[in-house]
C-alpha cells in the first residue's frame, strides 16, 4: 500500500511542494530588503577574457550576456546557500554551494509509469528511431581507374539506365571493402561510411531505380534504393532508462529554474556597461 501511495502523482506533487516549501523556509529567514549584486565592468571584461582563452575568439553579444547571467546565477546561489549554512564543513567554493542548492531544488520521488509514458508521448523526437534505407551499389574505384573513371562512369550509367534490381552488376564495378549491399542504414550510418555529401545525395534519391554517379572519397557510386523504413516511437519498456533520465533532467531544470527565479527576486542586479570600443581606443592613444 505504501509503495502504491509513493507512485501516486498527487502524493509526488505534494512531496515536491513540501521539499521546495521547506527549502524556501530555510533560505527565507533573511532581511526582506533586497541585496545588491553588482556585475562590474572589470568583471565583465574578465568573463570575456576567459571566453577568449577557451574558444580563441571574443564572445558575441549574446554569448557575453549568457556569461553575465551565469555569473549572477552563481552569485545568487552562493549567497543563498551560504546564508542557509550549506558551506559549513565544506571547502568554500562557490560552485559547490551552487550545486548543493540546485540538488536540494531537484530532490524528487521516482516517476510513475504514467508520468514516463506521458513524457515519451510529449517528446517523440528525443526517442524516435532513425529512418533507415536499404540499397545496393555499383562502385568505381578512383584508385584503380585514375584516368578512365569519367568515361567508365558514362558506360555504367548507360547500362543501368533501364535496369531494375535484378540486373547482374558483378562485372560492372570494382570490389568495395564494405560490400555491395547495405541493409537498414540510418542517415548517420551512411554519413559515417561514405561521407556527408554522399549521404545527402542518397537520402534524397527515389526508390526503385538506379541513379548516379555519386562521388565520394573512394570514387564513383551508382545506387539502387530498394526499401525505406520510417523511424518509429518505441514502447516505454524499450527505452525506459533513457526516458526516466530525460524526465528527471527536465524536472530538475524546472525545479531549479523556479527556485532561482524566486531567489533572484531578493536581489537588486546592477550590470555595469563595459567601456565602448571607441573610448578604449581613445585611452590607448
């Protein structure tokens, strides 16, 4: 009976609410006057310098704004976590305190099958299997035919122009290391085996007739697509661990964002404008 109660969505909702209410109460014993968080121009410059050292280029305006927002998020969680005593008996590292606050916000019970099934149905693109194709090829090696591959391609094209899947292609091409027939290949697998340009051409082709030549790093290919299978949404039992992981991550982010939004309201945020490029140039003269 207890196990059944723990799986009830209403009970889980109440448990999450109680946990968040307790956390808000823990950090709520503070002066109601908003504290000020100042992101100075020098701090913004340091954030930009750190980005340059990592990515070897200056951040875009959007990327810099993201760095500033992440710094503010760090500062809010650090101050709230420290006020709640989460820094005791720990090395005082702001990142660690932020992680502890986020962990408290995301503490939640196990999801029910109904919740997982609903999440799977609402996010099919995350779990749907890839489309697949089955195809045959006639391959002309660029290594074996360095001087004749273009003329040989024209001859093969004329032979295959009116041919169907039953045509004997044994004598038309060269041996290919990976074989002549490829069953159930996804777009990713085609790309990995033949290259992106080849994959784009093949995946856009019609079924039921020989087409080509299509170039790859190996040489020239003539392709006959015999089957296409559209991707499908698997059953919950087949992808349960992945669905549970994605569901938990989504709930964690949602709870964390709600907590952060409520905590941020306690602060007055001041972001100083960095010096303009023109002003910086004048100072350097």
